[in-house]
C-alpha cells in the first residue's frame, strides 16, 4: 500500500528529471549550453522578487485548470474543454468587471461568480449531452472550445468594445491586484488569485474525498453499473461532474481577467492554459496537492523560459520541448515503473 | 505404460508466490484425466505452462517420451496440444468454418478455399459425432454448439491431446451429457484428454484418473474407480466437506414478494419476461432453475429496478415497487447479490470499506450533512470482514485485489447486514470453490431461518436442488412449473428447463 504510494510519487519525479536530462541533450546537440540555459531558466523563475511574483501569477491559472481536468478525470470523464470554459469564464468576469461599479466586497465575488457560472454552463452542455444521449464528451468539449473562442471574440468586438480588439480595463473594485503585492514583488503582475486557487485545491480534495457527493462521483467514475445498482443517479452525477469541472475552469479564466490582464482581448488562438491543465493534472496524479506541485513546475518553466534567450541565447521553444518530454515520460510511466521495480529487485 | 504427456516436478513462481510447487501430471494415451483443485490452487497455471503461455521455473515436460520446451502456444499446437477455453475465443459474426480455419486458412490461388474447409469441418464433425453445421453463424448457435466449434478448432489443427478448461460451467444438464459422449468418442478415436474441473460428479462419471492439487502442491493421482466424491473433496479442500447443506424444514410465513403478470422487454423490444407469476414467502428459499437466457437476468433487474418493466405488478410486503428507482426498492427492503459481481456488485477501485456502504453511505452514521464519516465506515467494514470471513489484508485494500470468493463474501456481508426482507441471490456461487460455496449456502439458509424470503437464481442444478425449498422452472420468460426439490430429479428439471411440458417429463403433479 505505502510502497504503491511511494511509486506514485517517484514516477512523476523521475519523469521530470528525465525530461530535464533529455532536454539538456537536445540543447547540447543543437549547439547550446545546457548549464547556462537551465541557470537562466532557474533565475528567470526564482531569481528575484519580481520573477517569483511572475511565477506565482502563472501558477495560479495552472492550478485551477489542472483541478478542472483532474476533477472530471477522477469521476470518469475527460474534459478537453477546460480551455473553452476558461475563455468564457474570463469573458464573463471582465464583463461584470466593466459593466458595474460596485463596492469591492460585492463586485469582486460577483465577477468571480459570473466566471464560475459561465464555466459551469460550458461544462453543463457536454455533460448533459453525455448523460442524455451518450455523446462522447471529448468530441463535444473540443467543439465547445471553438465556440467559446469565437463567441468570446465576437462579444469583445461588438459588445465590450466598439469593433476594437480589447475591452475596457475593469474597475479597480473588481480587480484581484493589490499595491501591497506589487510592492512586495517589485511591480510584478502578482495578484490575490493564488489564494483563491489554493482554496480551490482544498475544496476539490475535500469534495472528492470527504463528502457523499464525492463518493458518488468517484463511484460513477469507476463503475457506472455498480453505481446504478447501488441506487445512485448516474446521469445526474455525469452532469454534476462536468459542471463542477467547468466551475474550476471558469474561475481560472477569472484569474486572467481580474488579475493578470484586467481586461479581455480578441484572441487569434487558444490561450493554451486549459490544455496545459491536462498536463498539470497528469503530472500531479490527478490529486489536489500533486496538482499544486505540478502547476508550480509548469509555471516556473513557462516564466523562467522568458529569460533564456537573453541570458543564455537559448530559444524559449526549448522549454516547450522539455515540457513535452516531461509529459512524454509521465505518460510512459509504465517504463519508469519497470525501471523502478528492476532497481528495487537489484537492491534486495 | 506409455505416457503422451509428462509434466514432471513443474514449478512456477510469481514474485514470492509459488503457484505450482513441484507438481507432476502424467497423461496416458487414450485416457480422460481430471485435474482437480479449488480456485487458485494452480490448475490454470499448470495448464498454461503446458500450453506455452508460461515458462516453468523448474521441472520438465515430455511429450511422447521426448523432452520438450514449449515457448509459446504455436509450439504447443505443433506438438498436438489443443486447448478448449472456458471463455470461447470465437468471432460472433463469422460462420463456424470461418472461425475454425482462422489463422490457418487453406488457400487456392491466393483465395480462401472455403468449400474445401467446409468439407473438412463437416468430415471432422461427423467423425466425432459433433453434429455442427459448418455454415451456421456463431451468433445463431447455442452455447453448447459454440463449445463444439472450439473442440473442432483444436481437432482441425491436428490436436491429439485436448485440454478442457471447466467445460461444463456454461452448459445445461443435457448438453453436459452430450459433451460427455463427445469426450468418450474422442478417446475412442485415440485422443487423450485433460479435464480441468472442480465438479466431482463429472470426474466420477467420465474420467479414468484424477490428479488433485491443493494450494499449488500436487496431492496425488488416483484411479477414479478406486475413489469416491467425499475422498476427492477432502483431498481438494484439505478437510471434510458436507455436500448436503444441513437445513430444517422451512417455516413458511406470509407472502413477501408477489409478482403478477410481469412483462419485461429488452432493448430491442423483444419480450423476455412474458406474463410471469411468482410468489416468495417469508421463511422460504425459492430457486429459479433455467437455462441461461430465458429471462432470469431481466426478471431480477425488473424486481430490483435496474430495468424498466412494461406491465404487471411487483409487490413487496403488499407495497407496489414496480418501476421504482433502485434506491427506493433497496430502501423498501430488497437485498441483491448480483449475478456479475464485477459489473454490479463492487466498485473494484474502491476499498473494501467503501464498498461495504455502497447503498448506505448517505445515511447516518456513515455520513452526516453530506460529509462522510470514515471511522464509522471502516468500523462497519471491519465488523463485516470478521463476521463473513472475508480474507483481506485490511479494510483499506481495494476490492480488486481480493479473490472472487472473498469479493462474493464481502457482497453477501453487505447485503445481509442491511437486513432485507427479500434477498435475491443471482448465481451466488459461480466460479467459487467448494469451501466458499458451502459458506454461502449456509448464509442463505440462515437468512431463511430468520424469516426472510430468499430468491435464488442459479444455472447449477445441484445448487438449486440442494438449497431451495421450492423450485420454479423458467422457460422463455415464463414460470412453466413449480416443483418440490425432494420429489424431482435432475432429469425432470433438465427437461422442464428445455421446454418440455410436465406430462411429457413423465411426472404427475
């Protein structure tokens, strides 16, 4: 039992180490200095207060996107639509942020709530179609991503601006930014969203592991037939799972709209945060606390990468290669497990 | 004496678990040799070693006196060893012939020579009295026929030595008799047979010798003519076993389950339960005997709410429960040991503890205001594990990690503990060994003696005859006869199950 748990922790750790090593080989082969590259990466992520602030800011939506993917996955569903749910959440949050001017205690929660509701709606549709007509959620969520992207762009152009490319800046009463955090981190874009995402992680853990709702959701995820036999409403749980997953994703969008950017702009393509959430969930073992660690790693890689071209002449794309390698090694965890058992045998 | 197969001191180890500990099995030419053992005793491992699926860690295999090495099933085929699997390996949409030639198709100028193949299949079928139509589609023929196709597959590939893996588990009594005739015909034609089984009656009836293994160890080889079922059971289990479950006459009370005119249609709209009537009283066990596919599954699913019914009435203690939700029915007082324990009975990736509260998790003390109380859950699990002798390292172990018998005990513990007025047990002992079967039968009778109504569905006539107080025979969705187990015979039941009217069966009511 505990041995199993140890392997579950060791596999992602090994995957990360292998990813970094193979990434170094790729750098060497392409004629870059891996040590300089990784030093720059590390400095760019944690080197001073500003960088730390930026890293934490980047970690925030990753945690929430990872939670969204993991929540659906733990209940037997594959939510590829986190990206779309995040986009509509972002849009809804900014909309509320620019449309009203209210006291902060009302305005900020209302904007976040709007984002959660939009994400929930975007999750409800594939959930309902799955429960009612057995349409596979992967297909529907992928299509919902495109609908979210282009609907959001259309709304930004015609409603939130006058055929412009971005909305107004949100009122300060809806913002997650604070002068205190800015002064702490040398004017980085760090905002209070990190606290919300950490709370969300605790909520996800509690909901899944400690409540009857979570028990039902997990049971349905593992075995629909047994859940039906036990008197659970399988269809209701499928919809609920997608809705809750959408709520996490929608709040991730609110973090971008109310914290990082304080507005919403027309997007040429996906933000990628929702898709990275799949990798975060995978690396984090679909567990709330694992996801926090995985999100920190991904956030650090993303932010630190920005420093690599100027400090070490290494293109940022190499970080994407490293990330891809890590995902590859996590996905091929069977291989790592095999190596671990071999090592254990020889140790005996 | 000439041996066609000799497995000498075979040893097979998985990790730290010794599955086969120096087992010796010698097969004479032209004999039917039984391999007897409980589930998990190592029968399948031994046969997989012979069939080339596992490599032995020790010992040697000789075929016709020559030492051989069998690295994969193709080599086993070349050596003339064929396996008739318990779970058929057939393509449903192919014909009999197409299935038989699959993998070794005869060709004529690049095309499959289906006519020649059909001719060969027909000849083989006639030679061994199998009566298989080479052109029939697998989906259209009975389970018994499908098994014969499996036999033909091995013969077509030139097997001299046939391994039958629990071949009678899926057959009706009549089909079992026919299979026995086929096996006898095979040995007359010079084939040799290894029969894997844990059914003692079959061994006594058809086998020449029997090798008993217990917990991975070879206990010995006996001549069937010099032994008896009691001795074999004791050798297999390691202690005395009682076949006839001891029970008092039933104290029948008021009706608990009353089914009237029930009609159930399957997803294709075909009537599978056809105006069925049945009553089960408090304090009695009613056994439903029937060939698989005559509406038993649908009947149970309709009673328990897993499937909607068209019309009729199902009353529990006088209250109408037809087409209520599974939860409403469960709360009315129905316990259900489902036919497929992996599909319906357990969430395999949940711990034993979590599985023990599958229908009660939302009630106190297991949860309060939507928050689970794991202490109460695992306390309950510990109590049931103890009470029902579920062998598990602890209550936190995943259900998946338990053996079938222990999974079944866990389900029975859970269902009985809820103290239902009606306990439905569907195939409760399928795939279990003698010891576990004895335990489960005792528990069912215990429920009866506590004044509960028990509805038992089983394809095992022994079980039906042994445990039931009344037997209801189901055929094509109808109860065609109700008989007293003390006044009937397996032959009569078999005929009733096959659709004969009672008069034709030669029994007066």
